[in-house]
């Protein structure tokens, strides 16, 4: 839950980007909340949505809190009620949108009894469908471009997003080896080999393709299908 800061030092819990559209508990006799109250409840999600659009379009350094507030239709002072600075706003955006997405993704794959090659295919396709092909993937370009100038932001993104994602893929590969579905390989290196082309494709989509440069662009589904085939072929034991 996001928390709205108050001058008396106390906080009120606020609906997050993931729960803002969900039902709210209300007394049985009460009707719909007033319009201003409904807008107030949606405000954290509106601020985070505006922040995502500005970060993806203008980068971290080029994004100003004034512009985010204006995009969300609120004053800068209202934004400060929820987020004390740009770094905390960025962290909230990642925690409320990307992290829950990866957690649900991980839960589905690690609880599945499907064979290793199928899980690899599911990982690649689902990663692209739910993250790589969405506006959220623009954050990858942001981090790659600005990590040197904002190391604390880069470290946060690494710890909250990159490392758990790498660990998930490594776990799928390791389980496949233990089950005899994959040949022995360097698990961590292979995980990087699997993920890196997906990240590059997402960065390409938010850079060259947005600039109208299509000459070297490959259809995502064609690229994903080829990538899956190559990874599965490289991992299968010699006798398969």
C-alpha cells in the first residue's frame, strides 16, 4: 500500500496501482462515495501512470515533478503529499507495477509441473506479452541509459527487478538439469544468454523503432520463436 504523508507524522494507507480499481469495503447503508472522494482514492494510481509516461518519454533526468503533476491534473504540492521526491516516486512506480507483475509471473512458473522446455517457452512468451511489449519495458532503456548518472536508482532497479528475474530463469534451468531434461550448463551464464536478447528487443522498440528506423527490425513473434528454438536446442541433452 502507498501511504499518504501527513504533517502530524501519521500516515493513511492508500490504494496502490494494482488495487485501485478493486472494490472497497463500505458500510452496508452507505451509497457511492462523493466524486471528489473517488478521485482522491484514484490519485496515487493516476500519479504513477503519469510518472510512467513521463519517465519513458523523457528519461529519468529529463522528467520533472512539475510535469508529472500537470499530467495527472494536480498541483506539485498534492504530489508531495504522496511522494517526497523523484527517486521515491520512481521506486513506488517500480514496486507497484513491475515487482508485483514479476512475482505473479514467478509464482505461475515455479508452481508448474510442465517440463523444462515448455517452461522456457512460457517464460519467453509471457515476459514479452506482460512486460517487454508494454510501456513498462521503457524503464529498461531508462536504466541502461542513465545508470551511470544515477547509481542509486540503478541499484534499486537491479535489486528489485533484474536480480529476481535472473534468479527465476536460473531456477528453471537448474530444475531442468536436475530432472534430466537439460544437459549440464553454466546456469547463471545461460540465464543471461536467455534474457539478454529479450531486453535488447524491448530497448530497440523504445529507441530505434520509435525513431522510425525499421530496416533492421524483426517482428517480435518471429524473433521470440527463433530465440526459443535456439535455447531449447542448446539445453536438450545429446540423446534427445
